C-alpha cells in the first residue's frame, strides 16, 4: 500500500462538494486523513468566488493512472465538465499531489505536483497534515517548506467543517 495525497478544492456549493469528495474517498479507500479546510481567494480566476481547499491522505494499491481516472470520475460525478476552461468556477477539483515517493511524468501525471511548492492553499494544509513527511523531490519536510514559504498575496484562513459527525476543521 502506498500513501497518496490529493488536494481538494471547490468554489461552487463548496461544502456539499467537499463533503461528497471526502465520502467518496472514504468509501473507496477506507481510512482517510484530512487537513483543516481553508477558504482561499481564487488564484488566476476572474470569477471572484472563494474556494474551499484541503488535503487528504490515504493508502492505495491503485496505479497512478487509475488514481487519476478515479479523481476525474469523482469530479464528473459532482458536476465538473471535462474540458471546461482552466480558470473557470468548479464544483470539485481533485489533484494528485503525491503517490508515495514517485517522481516524474507517470501515466500522464506529473508527480509530485508542482503546486505543492507554489501555492499556499496546497502547501499549508499539506504541512499541517504531514509535517514531517519529506517532499519527494526537494527532500525538505512539508513543515520546513511551509515555514520558508512566502505566500505573497495568497490569502487563506481556516473554516469550520463537520464530516460524518466529527469536526474536521475549525477557525483559529
């Protein structure tokens, strides 16, 4: 079994789609660890709707290609249309961040995902969830990467969210 991390984002009916994604993850992969949920201002989007973002970790024996296909299917099940413009509002966005310590272009997916090092809405939840885990390419822990990160104008803040009867996120 390999540890997999995914980023989850939504800016349309955010809570409903994030919870649907978490349910799908748990129903498919079993035990799922999740970061706090952060509200963030959109990066690169002209539509000003804020996102909910978080990171989930789980274990799987699926190949990278099958994991990617699973993510795309869950997005589609939640109303995301394939081929929609890159910076358009979305019901659900699930991106593979890491699959174990694999690196490179594998089955159509670049691992680890470059956004880890460039976007606060990915790195901060990842650093909170797996602080001591090293980034597969650069070798520094996610906590160390977050401590050194200068997020400029990327504003995000934790929000309250309950999943399956448990509070998984609350504001500071």
